[in-house]
C-alpha cells in the first residue's frame, strides 16, 4: 500500500532530515519499497509557503523545497492545507506552531485524516478531554516522537490503558540537556562554560528554554495524559534548573555571561555532594497516589545516588521508569540518547509504519552499517 504524507514544518531542523531520509532510504521509490511513501505536500511557515501535488512531489523537488532552494506558495492558516478528498493522507507535524496547530490537529481527526506529530504544543495546550479526543484512535494519531524521540514510552503507556493496568508512578530524566550539564560539571567544567558550549548543539537556540524546565513540563504532561492521568495546572510543580531571576534575559550575548555567578555555587554543591556519592539530575515524578486523590507532576533538580539508574545516566541520555499494578518493580524505558534532529526524523518514519494497513516486508535488506 502507498502511504501518502504531507509534511508540515518541512524546512525545519527535524523536517529537513526527515525529507532527506525519506529520499535517501528510497521510502518514495515504488520499485524498491513494497509500502512506498508518496509525498503529497510540504509546508514551511505560512509566509514561506507550501507546495503540493496530488500525484506526489518528485524527490528532487521535495529536497529543494525543504532545503529552501525553492519557494512555496503562501497560505493563511494550517487548516487551509487540508483537502477533504485527501482522506488517505497522513499529515506530519514537525512545526512549532501552537494554537493553530491544535486547531489543525482537531480538524484532521474530525475529518478522518491521520497525523504523526513531534510537535508537543497541541497536546499540552489542549484540555484533557481534547487530548483524549485527539489520541483516541491509535492508528490515526501517533505522537511517540513528542517524548524521548520515540523511545517507546508512549506505546507502553497506551498499552497499559487497554490492559486495564493502572499507572502508579512515572519517574525519569526527560531532558538530554539537563543530564548533559550536571554530567559535565562532574567532569570539572564550569556551569556557564558548559551552557555556552552546548548552546544550539544540545540546547534550544536560547538555553533558557531548556533551563526553565518548560520542555520537561510539556513532556511530563503528555506522559501523564497518555497514562490516563488528568493533571491539573495547580498540581504541576516545575522548578527551573537555575533560579528564575537568571532566566529572563532574551539577548543571548548578555544571557551567557550573566550565568557566571552560578559557577562557584554549582562547583561547591557538586564537590560536596560527590563526597556523599551523589550527583545532580533533573528529575520528573508523576504520581497517581489514591491517598492524595489527584495525580501530580513534580519536576526539578535533585541529588541522587551516583549508582542509581538516573544517577548513572551519562552524556545526554534520558530514561524513565513506569510503575504500574502489573509492573510493580518498574518498567524501564531507556537509557537512550536525548532526541536530536536525525533520530527524531528517523523515529517519525518509524511511527509512520504503524499507519500502513497490510504492511509488507521489504525484500531489499538494509546496507551494511558503517563502523
Ligand atoms: N529537534 C528535536 O530533537 C525534537 C525532538 C522532539 C520533538 N521536536 C519538536 O519538533 C518540532 C520541530 O522542531 P525543529 O527543531 O525542527 O523546529 P524549527 O527548526 O524551528 O522548524 C520549525 C518548522 O515549522 C515551520 N513553522 C514555524 N511556524 C509555523 C506555523 N505557524 N505554521 C506552520 N509551520 C510553521 C517552520 O517554517 P519556516 O522555515 O518557514 O520558519 C519550520 O519548517 C518542534 O515542535 C519540536 O518541539 C524536536
């Protein structure tokens, strides 16, 4: 079966490798793939436009658009990209659009299309009821890549729902950046130097957008909701990695030096806690305690034993452990390396596989791996 796709955000950090991977791995080549992908449309932001073709866009043209070598036609809103007759088309959302993306996702589901999303925003700004409406049909709404770049937490939590296996607790390190920073401090580097070095490589373009814990809050909310937990705003306590007063500066050239006063504080803390065998990690705990009565999310920096599962995480690795009635000893997901554009793109292609009915194995074997 041919899988038709429309990539929203095709010119972004994830969108570009996604289009390139589809072409390089001959996903679109019907002569070589039993379930070929047909790229029906590609879009950037409204001002940079979109292209589409009912018979599929040629790979060379798709690459040119995603690499911004070719302009698109402007459009007004994401919902303008929906075509009622394209029921078979799966929309891929790798934008960072917010309200308009939520409106788009709701329309996609209402109109009978499918979606694969890495964009976390629609699933976190919506209500719990809207979340359930969106994600009710597992095949038509796939969002594994919104948390840990598709490492398997979302499918496991979805399965728990169907198995009537209630979530007791979810705990984890959900930010590669916020594992990398304390790891480097353990290696003797200064906090402000690590942030400078990691900026744009492991962090968001502005590192404050990682250090404020907002991304972890969004991932935690998606995990909780996928596990069937309706966490209210007042039951989410997210403490930033550094004090709030350091997070307001949006001019990056002023922001980076402004972190220097924190260097001796972290240095002292790291040294003292190391004597007790402890290391700093940014930990999320989602609880569904019947005694408390309501599910809660607590996230923030914590000192944990260096030998514990989270303390032992190296580099940019992420990990979560899910405790359920049937997995009372805890079900680990990871450790896996934090997202990254290539890995996210690759796992979006993996998510797309779940949407193919009558999927056939590819006769051609993958090439030998290098190294
Ligand atoms: N990077 C990762 O490792 C990773 C992992 C998991 C999830 N994600 C999520 O994946 C999404 C994309 O990340 P990214 O790093 O690729 O972002 P990005 O580089 O900023 O790219 C965003 C893309 O969306 C388009 N866009 C922006 N605003 C839009 C709007 N209002 N309507 C339609 N399209 C719009 C942009 O078009 P223009 O080129 O015209 O601006 C661009 O193609 C984000 O939601 C991110 O949270 C990323």
